[in-house]
């Protein structure tokens, strides 16, 4: 009996969707173990980081996790000041570079000089540019090329990785 090409294509598509969903769930349910991306001026053992940070901060900064969108109180922060790394206080972003990206995470169009570093992130079956604190290596979020002028960049940061210091 000849195979129906539409039925075969549908089955292949559903198999692909199932495999993709399983991979996403597996990746989302387990954060990466704390790892070093290099040598940074501020260093602590995993146990020390756990004592210094809240569970949410540890998950994001040390295990490269992501907070749920629209949950950060920093989304509504519009005062003048500086957004700093929650792990070590390193100044990262001026409030004048913050904008509402509509994504649910605090977004900025430019970091402060010598504040952040980047690396390639190949998680979730895609390639993105991860942003980390240049002083402690803590994971902050990702940078995308769909931001406003003048840079065209969107530094999409986890609010739990940041603290705000008003001026």
C-alpha cells in the first residue's frame, strides 16, 4: 500500500515538535552548574556565592538562569541612577540608557565602559550573545541587535542580577 506523503510529513513534523519540546523542558528544568568563564577580579567558591546571594540571584548569576518576564520590580524603575551587579556592586548601566523593550526584562541600549563582557551562548538550540559582569563573571542576560538608536542594541538583563542605586 503506498504511503500518503501528507501523512508522513505530518508525522515527521509532530515528531520534530515533540523532540523540540522535550529538549526545551529538559534545558529549562535544570540550570547549568555554576562554572567559571575565566578569571575575574572577584572570585568566591560556590558555597560562598550561595551565602552571599539570594536563591534567585544565585540561580541567575551563577547558574545562568532566567527570571520569568514581567516579574522584576526594576521594570518600573525610572529614577536617575546606576544599575549595578547584584553580586559585587559593579556599576553596569546608567539609568539614562534604560528603555521599555516590551520584553518583560529591564533593557538598556549601552553598558557603562569596562562593565560587561560577552560570550557565545549555544543553549536552547540557538546561538545568542550572553552578557556577564566583567568583575565577577556573573550571568546578567543577553544582548540582541534589535534595540533603539544610537547603538541598535538591546541589553536584555535579568532584574534579579541587578540592583539600583539612585543618584
